[in-house]
C-alpha cells in the first residue's frame, strides 16, 4: 500500500467491512475506489492508489472519491476550532512540527477557554500524526483535525483525518476555521482527461491541449493562402483555383501538425475544433486528420478569433462541452439497458434483489447505479443467539431504525438483545459484488433524462446481462 506508515497504536474501530492489515490497522468500509481510509483512534487515514491516473478512474471511483471528501466538507465546528494543514512534498517534518508548536503557543492567547483548549488539542493531534512520518510522502500530506460536535453543545470530540493526496500538492497551508478546507483536494479530483483544441481559419491555426485547468498552446501554423481579392491581371477562375490549391495544402499541413501533436497523447479524451467562418467545417469534412482523431471530435464551435485568443474562447466554453461528453456516455449506457428491456431480450434486469441475484450468478456485464440512491443495507444481529438478518432502509431513517431495535425481541431466542451490527450504503454493497463478479460499474447522474428514468422507473438499480437469468 503506497504511503502507509506504521505507528497507529491505540487503533480501535468498528468497520463494516474490514480486512486485517498488519497489527496496527484495519481497512474500513468507508473506502474510495482504489483508496482506503484508516482510522486513528478517532479519525481516518485516506490512502489513494497513486498508480491509478485520474484519467483512468471509473465513474464509481470518482463517485467514491468525491463522496468521501464531501463527508469531510460537511463537518463543522464551533468558532475557528478546526485545523487544516497542507504540506507539499520536500518539506522537513521537523520544520512543520516547529511551525505547529509556534501556532500552539499563539493559540494560548485565545480568550475563550473552550476554544483555546479545542484548538490546542487539535494542533497537538496533528503533531502526533506528523511524528509517525519519517518524511513527507511524495505527493505531500494533508491533515484535518478538530473538535466536531456529536450531539449538540458540549458533545465535541476531536476527529483527525490524515490524507495522502492522489496527486502532488503544491501549496503550504495552515488554517484554523469552522470547517475543514477540502477545496484544494477537490480540485485534484476534477476531470483531468486531456482534450485537444484546434482553432482554424484561412489565415492561421493554433493547436492546444487542455488537461484539467492546465492549458498549453503547442503549435501555430500560418496559411500563406492569398486573400479572396484576386491580384491584378489574373483571371478570377484561375485565381480561385490557385487559392483552393493553397488552401488544401494548408489544410494538409495543419492535419499533419495535429496528428503529430494529438495522436501520441495517451489520455486524449476528445478534440474540439473552432474558428470564425466556414473554414473549420471545410477542414473537418476533409480527410486531413487521422481517422482516430476524426472519431474523437466532440464539438465544432464558432469563435471570433484564431490563435491564442481563439483557444481561450474555446476554453471559456469548455466546461459545458465537457459536461456533455459524460452526459453522452451516460445516455449511451442507459439506452443500452433500455434497448434490452424494450426488446424483451432477457439480457437486462432491475431492482435490488434481481440485480443482486444476477451478480451472484456472474451474469451481470454492466451494473447501473443512480448516484441519487439513498439506501443503506443494515445487518441486525442478536447478541444472545447470534442470528442475523439484513434489511434495506433509507439513509434518513437509519437513526429511527436503530432506535426501534431497543427492547425488540429476537425472532429466534425471544431475547431483547438486537443490535445494529453493520451498515453499508447500497451502492457500496452492490459495487463490491460487481467487482467480485468482474462486472463494470457505472454510477449514473440524475442530470439527464435517462438518469432520471433510471432512478424513478427502475429504482436506481439495473443491470445489462451477459446471459439470461434462470428462474
């Protein structure tokens, strides 16, 4: 496990799904795709699989990553008692600890006794975690710590979260606030597939790459094509023929440049073509681009300029264009399921029980889960006779369900010793089964018509099958 360091003594947890990992740690169910969260007393250690590039993350892994950070983002403290620490790679652990000692000394000036104690306790916890590291990991280190109210005023408990970032962080940040500052981590998990940009008109063209928020203009080509007004003494038809030949030669040069720039990119997700006038359409329709690149053209848009200004125009419009890319993927996935259902091929099913049966039989090719699913799989256990049962409840009803077990008799031994042994989100439960069955998992947003149909008409749980299920 990259970035894992021993020393989590006093480890105690009640993970839903766990595996032993040496004598100091357990892997908790609160996992993030190819990442794992480790609990240190009260708190968690998040370790990403850094061998997995952002561009290759599946929709399930992206969903898990974002949800885990959203959980941290929602935590709030009283006043400015929550500490956020970002340490970039290359910093000495001793230097960071020395800085924190100074901050703890400064915190002694806080007038409120409760706030002063909570801030100093949080800084102390951060220093304790830092001392477990001989050096800062290669991607840096992020630690959140602070007193989080558990059930109203006076119920605060210090929680500490240690995170190995999925990519190198380039900032140093120490801040006390009423929330954890997760925005810099959220920036790291934004879509970072590479997109090619080609802006062209009859005078010049520019080629650029866009990876996340990083824009690079790679190449510019001038046309050498004569203007539309013919030179004196030449016939209009001869002038147009010469100009057309020059234009084709220019298109070929641009195509060659584009092939050299874009084809070697391993994570090229799509190509956006833009420019003023009709030249861009003439270029796109011709056979000037390699067929692989032509298949990756996702949008052709109008711009007022060419060159860097035209590239910037496309970048300004890129968020909406790139959202459409995922929407198109989701529509295709759901429409495949709808086709199988509509034609009654027997190669699609839906509903929790049927899908789960298909997963256990190894029949599921693609598992479709709505990201709006708000269901939890609970396991109730009798501590007297050991009998267990599972039920599915809504997340909002979980607290009430737990309270309903108090005083309730076991169906087997009739003792009032029922406890809530495990809770697991239905998405995680089914996703684990899918991974065991080597089925693809697609988490579908509710922002498309197909995504809404999946949730409302099919309960948010569906599957495309490899073979028909036997009754």
